[in-house]
C-alpha cells in the first residue's frame, strides 16, 4: 500500500473519533442539538464518500471541520436564526401568564452534558447565552470566531477552510469579536445595585421557551413563582448537566383523580457569574428533551432523587 493508501486508511479509522467535538461545533453554529447531530452525520457521510480524494496533505481534523462548516452553511442558508426570549422581547410582568407558545424551531436548544468543572477550563464556549449571542453573527463570521477563538485554528487554517485570504479571515474575526462585545455591553445593567443588594440576588433573569416571556429581577421572578407558576409548588428536581452548567429535570406534582407521583414539567438550566445564579432558562419541551438528557418520564411518590436516579 502506498503513502496515499496509508493516509486514506488512517483517515477512515480516525473519523468517528471526532464525532463529539464536531457535534459541539455544529451545535454552536446551529443553536440546536438535534440539528447538530444531523449535521455531523451528514459530515461523516460526505467524508466517507470523498475519502478517495483525501490525500493526507491536510490534517484529518481540518478536513472534517471544512466539511462540517459547509454542512452548517447549507443549513443556515435560509437566514433563520434561533434565539432566547430576551433576544426577541423586553422583560415581562411576572404576575401575568405567558402568551401562546412559539414554534420550537425558533429557540436555542440546550445541549446535554458538559460537566461544570470541565467547562470552566474552556470559558463560556457552550453556555446558553454564548450560543444565543453567536446566532447574531453572519454564518461565516460565526464559523471564523469558533474556529479561531474556541477551537484554536490558525488564521491560515481558517482562510484555507473558507477559500479566502488570511486578511479576510482576520477581518471576519475582528468583526465577530466586536459584535459579541457590543452585545455583552448591551446586556450589562447600566446601574449596578449596591453590594448589599447584589449579595441577595438569587437570579437575574428567568426565561421560558417556547414562550416569548422572560422576567428580570427577584421581585418579578417571585411574582411569577407565587402567581402563574403556583401549581409547581412541591416540585422535585433530578440533577443533570447542560451546556457545561448545572441543570435539573423538574417534576411537578400530578393533578387529577389519582394525584400521585410527579410528571415532567421543565428542564431548568442555570447560569452563573461570580458564584451567583444570574439566569434560569426553563425549557418546557420535556417530551423531546428528557430522553436526550436521560431523565425518567415520571417520578413515583416515594422515589428518591438520589444518585441512583441521577443521569449519568
């Protein structure tokens, strides 16, 4: 077998090993874990079909990322972008019920896994807020920023991947960084509360996809929890992890004739800053999300939320 045959054989053997990191990349690009899994599958199919053209001149990882980027670009060609409720509307009154649910395809979805300790080493690269912010970037800038700032590709690598010049790749990166910096400044409160107030803030925001409702500040969140959401009193939580942050499957006490046990209600994803909870996103699509996160479809009345029921 010649050198080319050896390179092709090694590529075939090594492709599957990149599935995990490719899925995380496509998730950040698309804002949907389900779509990311489909994109990676398409990437590997295209790679298998084109393996005869892989001559080993570029690293297998770079070659797969080039294909994955093209797959994501195709998926983003419609111009549709996913968001979180705070990207679409202003904060709402916590004492009022939400409006009708919006199309599930509108929302940034949670990504299972990512232990908080490990995520700390990579900054905010999989946090919900970061993934939502990425959706404001044009697809090419989005890919450039992820490849350079998250995945460590060089400017030359990115230029080759896009078929552009190094100067063009660097310009796209600078524009992407500037857009994200502007968004961070917009999201920061213009007036910081006094230290004694800041210490007691349990949560800054609470949002509720698939509803376009979100609340800011303890008073509004309290009004929600003691008003429209009062039926969730007595809920039980099963711990898991999402987007490199702690998360919980929330189970609400069953209503109705039997009234026993607990039914799935929401996947609660927490975000932290400086050791404090700054945001909670409650995803209500439990029928689809709970199996992805390995959460049970119900809890019995006497079921302990112990390590035995904690998803692995």
